[in-house]
């Protein structure tokens, strides 16, 4: 089972920026796609963004569109989430997720069950 680990979460003031990173447990990690989810206190885990490994196709939740950017990199650090213009409602634990199998462009994975492995989460707190 692939292990993922998120990092970069911290407190940031409203309007600020933050970049989250996700590291895989192996340097030979390969995946069909990677995603970010988040879970605020008392709320269900929600989709944030996903990137297709082949082709760099991306899809974002409406709540973060235009503010967040998901990118991919090496096998060790496969995915990042650049967060700009942060709002208090962005406060949550952010999770990195991986989908083992490739997916077609007409079937974008956006729910928890679409993904096969997860990180432990990193806390992001936004306030004025």
C-alpha cells in the first residue's frame, strides 16, 4: 500500500498564500492521478482539486476555482497545492489522495471512493 504524507500546513492570515506538498513513501511512485481533499471541523471531507498524471488535466471545486492551483512534480513529491487569496472558510485539514488507475477525461474522480490511498493530513488555519 502506497503511503502519502502532506506538509506545509500552518496558520496564515486572510488573503495570504500557502503551498502544500505531498510526498510518497517510495521514489518510484506512479499513479493515474492525484488529488487534494479537505475536512473542516464538524464537516464531511470535500473535494478540492485533482490532476491527471498523464496530460496534466486539472479540475477544481467551485469554492477554490481561480484561487488554488494543483501541480505535479517528481515521484517523491508528486503533487502540490498552491493556495492564494485564502479565506477563513478554507480552514481545514488538507489531505492528499492518490488514484492508482488511469482515468479518462470524461470521468473526473471527485469523491473519496475514487481514490486508493491517502495521507494523514496537514492543518491549515486562516484567520484575520
